């Protein structure tokens, strides 16, 4: 007879609150990317990917953060 080991989660010792902004029927939050540029990101709890516009990537490349 085999026994499965249980998984124990560690309690979180800190938390951070982020103010959500409503914009065009969705919630967004300001995000500082690599300490270079701040963009509003849409909150999508089901999203599997994150995308940024090409001009933002160009800015990050010029800043040497990518």
C-alpha cells in the first residue's frame, strides 16, 4: 500500500495592496517595467501571456534594460 505525501503551503508573511483603476470597463494598474517606463496593464486573471507594444520594447532596448 502506497501513501501520498501531502503538500503544505507556507503562510504569506506580507501583503501589498494595489489600487485598481477602471478604464473602459476593465481594471488596469500602473506597472513600472525594468525601472524605465510605466504602462497601464489590464488585469486579466485568466491570461496566460503578457504582451507589450513594439515601441515600448524599443524604449526598453534603447535604455539597455532588455
